[in-house]
């Protein structure tokens, strides 16, 4: 059959039949990827004594039989037992036979609708799994910033995507704020990166940025003897630099000051701003403010492993390591309430 004959045959299928066919193709494509088992990754980590007890955090534990085909361990410090899934995003998930295919589809950034059809699962379940996985990335790659470090804020329009809005008119595909300039309708995200590609993306506050927001975001990763800070001329960055005894180079955009001494600028950060917004808007049609931090964590890890040939394996290992992931997932609601409380 030639291409035109294949197209003609496909068009004769019903919409459901076409979706089912595409899902089968997706899964066959996954088999060609270097799929790495979540369970295998987690068990390998624990058996090599590189894991920690999810109850007390100690690394002294022994094998303690099996429970429902899961390896159990017993901590020598607190005498409590745990399985290879305890504390991780996989805790409490029943259909563990679908986890590896789910991760493969997620790495291809397939939509929840496509994942739902491909894995024959409820869309709400697919959504919950995504955010359990992303919760695993909250504490990864937190190295200190060294050398010339750029930091600048960008803004996302506050979004209640997925919720019924009653206090205002709903906005189609994001819309625009009714208030010009920076307002409480916008979420401030601090983007910080050094020239060695260490990257941090933090949802900081609603509306205008304050010095305390910068301190909370990157204060513990900045060292006065190791970091040279470059930012715009925002007074909050100046105050932060003084408090932390940092060498600070501010760029005044109103004076078209983009580079100082040929090396001090914030062009890398501004480029990151643009790429993040295009990724979120084009791939997901925007995301809810409630889940914005989770997607920023995903983008950060995506950038870190983008040049790897074994992306799926590395991603699987990263999300399998965090024994506080389930706790982080449960804190999404409270973190959102805390963010909203910053409205002034």
C-alpha cells in the first residue's frame, strides 16, 4: 500500500479506532526506548546500601523478606520495616505494571488524554501520577551557585486552570490581566543560573518581588566567596547582595545597559525565561498556578539531562531516589495556599 491508500484506510476508521491505533503505535515506540524499570532502579539502590530509611533517614538497614512481591527492609536504628516503594512516588499505587510505560510516555511529553488511552487508565489517575512523579524532583540538583551567577524574575498570569471560577469571568487559553504592569494577578518566578548550568526555578510570590523572596529562593545556595551576582536594577537584589556580602553587578534596562565589562549580564536567564514560557504555553496550553512549581522542576531536570543518550534511565533513577516524594505530593495544596496568602 502507498501513502494515499493508507490515509484513505485510516479515514474510514472511527475516531475511537484511530485513537486506539495511535496508542498501540506509541507503546510500540516505547519498546524501542531504553526502558528502565522503576522497581529495578529502586531495589538496586537499596540493595547497594545507597538508600535511606523513609522513617528515620538512617542508612543502616537489612533485607526483611517480601510483601506482595515487593522487597522489604528493616531499619537497624528505628526497628521499623519498609518496602522498596515506601516514601517514594510509587507508594500506594496498585497498577505498578504500568509505571514504566507511563514514565516513557511522560518523557515523550504525551498529553494526559493520549496516556489515558494508551494505558487504559482514568484521566484523573494519569494526572495524579504525573504530579506524584514531579513531586520527586523538588529536592534534586541543589548545588551551590559558583562564579558569575545571573538572577532575574519573570511573571506568569495567575491561573486556576481545572477549577470552576466564580469570582471572575473565565479566561480562554490564559487571557490577559485587567491591570497593567506588575499586579497581584501575576506570579513571580525567580530564575537563577550560573555559567556552569546550575539552574534554579522558584515560584516566589504573588505580585511584586521582595528581598525576603530572593533569600528564601536562593539564599542558602549563594556564598560570598564563591558567587558574583548579576541582576537587573531591582532594589530587592541590591539589598540581598548587601546582606550576603556579594559582589553585585546590576544592569539598568531603562538605560539600555545590557552588558558590563563584556562578561556581566543576565542574557542567559532572559533566554531561559522565554524557553520556559514557550514550553508551558505550547506543550500544556498553560498550567495552573497550583502546579506551576512542579512543572518548573520538570523543566529544570529536562534541561539538565537533555544531552544524555539515556534520558529515560536517568529520569527514572532521579524520581526513584526521593523518599520524601509522597510527602511533597501531599504538600502541594498547602504550598499553594501559602503562595496565595502572599497577596497584598
